[in-house]
C-alpha cells in the first residue's frame, strides 16, 4: 500500500503564489514518475504537470507559471504555482507511478488539496 498526502492548498488572490507538496509513504517501490492533476467543478480531471528522471512536462495553461520538482530521496514532489489565476481554482491531486518489488507497475492517487484563486 502506498499513501500519498498532499498539502499546501488554500485561498489566494489572483497573481499570488502557492506551493503544493506531495509525500509518498508505505510500499512505494521504485518510483518512475510523479504528476499533479487538477479537477475543477463540473470538469474532467486534467494533467497539470509531470516529472520523471530528467524530464518534466506541463499543460499549456500553466507553462511558465508552474514548476514541478521531485526529491527522490524523500519520495516527494512539489508544485510551485506562481501568478495564479481564477481559472486555476480546482482540487489538485498528486499521482505516482512506480514499479513494485515483484516487477508490477502500479499507480496511486492522493486525496487532493483545494486551491481557490479569488479576489
């Protein structure tokens, strides 16, 4: 079992910043990638940022404003969000892909953290 715990969400005004953190614990296996998704009310969950060894990628809507990073030693990932906009309002979820000790690829979701951008 893998547990992913997100933190750092909150209410901010447009133009402000937030830093989300995701910590993985339990039987994490060999982590191959970590990602951040978000889901706004009435919309589908969408990929925001993705990071694997030597590579990261972003949704067009957040490029230049969000930065994903990963600490492999701590099994954690962060999402630095700058110049936040009202349309960034959503529940943000951390996701992990890893290989278990038996060679099986698995994925896990965190419980989500609310980000609200409003004046």
